[in-house]
C-alpha cells in the first residue's frame, strides 16, 4: 500500500489577504475553490503549478479571532532555486521572522502568523 500526500490545510481569518500574500510571497495560485451555499465557509486550494501537494486555505464565517498557533513548532517548507532573490523579496516585504544563517535557511510569517520555511536547492 502506498499513500500519497495530497494537501495540507491552514485556517485563515481573511481569505483575500491570504490569497494575495501567497501569490506575492510564494507565487502560489488558486487551483480550485469550494464554498458553502450558506456562506459559512470557503476553501481554496493553492498550487505551485506542479501536480504535487496543494495548500488548502480554509475560511470559516463564524471565526473572528486569531487562531491559536501554539509555539509555531510546525511549519510548511518551500524550496527555491533563486534563494538570494527570494530572501531579498521577503526582506523587502517585511515578512522574515527567523533566519538561521549557519543552516542557510529562513522563515517567513503569513498574515495569520503561520511559519513558512524557505530552503535553497542544494
């Protein structure tokens, strides 16, 4: 038996703000969307243009306070060939929240405070 990862989910307070962030910061685009007829939720799957793992953003209509993220011990990692260019872009956006120069990696925050790890291609 083989299992294939399909998507990972993040719940967000402001879906439009999150969609803009993920497009600008990581180049992710909307692959598909599902909305409740009663407006109680919206689910948007983001893609990096490959057939791989998708990022699912879920907006819940009755949620109006920030999500409890604990100690941010969980994160999603992204690998990029143009690491230095990405680093400068994220610095200019003001979203870098942690850097580990020894390891050659850094983390950015999304609008809801989720940590996203940025790795170079090695």
